[in-house]
C-alpha cells in the first residue's frame, strides 16, 4: 500500500466531504485514512487506483490538487 494525500480545495463543508466520501468509498484498493476540509489522505494499492480515485472525485464535481482559486464545485453550499 502507498500513502497518498490529495488537495481538494473546494471540499470545505461537511456536505462536500460526505459527497467525496460517497464517491470513493467503494473503490477497490483504496482505504480512506483521513478526510477533512480541503484534504484527503488515503492508502492505495497502485497508481491505476490513483487514477480511478481522482476520476471519481472529479465526477462528483471537485477539482483535485487545484492550485488556482477558480471554484469548480457543483455543490452550492461551497460556491
């Protein structure tokens, strides 16, 4: 297993964290270590699982590791 920390700037509220958790909780090869405002720490089996993880988060409406300040979240509570 490999530890991975992702920055998800738009995931600030408990509602957003719940949406991200729901999007990734059933991905095989991913263990959620910590989910908090703007950050997700997971253990993954391999790099292909990382790609699946990022795609699931983006499909839920959140930008992963976004260095800019543009809001891309579809969650109205955080925009």
